[in-house]
């Protein structure tokens, strides 16, 4: 931009010089030396303009090369700064996969424990039932009490089993909600 202003200033200077020389030429039409001097000055100015133009072109080319180089450096910097983000997303994905595996393992273990508890309860109920049947044979009154006791125990065990199932389902739902929340947070971070 500065070179352009300089070029315009030189052209204005040439124009003023030309006008002055024409004005001088009108006053002294016969003075050949003045015209010769003016011609020499124009030649000098023309040479200066050619040199100035070549310098301006060289500077523009140099500026263009510097801008291209700076742009390439900026692209490299941006590319290098994005690479760690890719690694971070892989890290988050691996952590999420690990957590998902742990959750699956925990769910499987909880189901196995629930089956064990159910079998144990069934076994204990069977034992209690057998004991109560033996008690029925000995005394009818004891039988009525035993029936009531069995019923209460059965209800109690049934309630405990229901509570365990509810707790297990609540734990499962909580883990699923937390997993979805973590997945949503990771998705938000990735996008």
C-alpha cells in the first residue's frame, strides 16, 4: 500500500514537472537547452520509475511468499493442536467401553446372586415346609400355629424377595441412567 502511494506521488511530481516545463517552454520558445535539460530530467524520472516499479514488484512477491509461508505454518499449528483432541476422544471412548464392560459384569454378577438367593430361599422354604408338615402330624393346634407361622414366613420371605428384586431393578436402572448420562456428556464433548 505504501509503495502505491509512493508511485502516485512520483506520477504527480512528473505531471507537475511536465506542466512547469511546458510553462517555461512557452516563455522561452527559442531556448533549446532548457528543453534538453527537461528531457534529461524526464529520462532520469522514467528510469527511477522503472527501478521503483521493479522494487515494488519484488517486495510484493516477497510479501506474497511470506504470507504463504505464514499460512502453511498456521495450518501446521492448527493440525498439531487438533491431534491431541483426537487422542482424547479415543481415550474417552476406551473409558466408556471399559465402564460398559464393568457395568455388564456387575449386572451379570447381580443376576447370579439373585438366582443364588432365590434358590436358597426355595430350599429354606422347602425345609420349613417339611418341618411344618412334621409338626402337623403331632398336633393339630400346633399345625394351625405352624400354618400361620409358615404363611407369615412365606409372606416375609416373599416380601424380602420382592424387595431384593426391586432393589436390584432400581440399581440396574440407576446404572443405566448414569451410563446414558456419561455417554451423553462424552457425546457433547466430542461434538
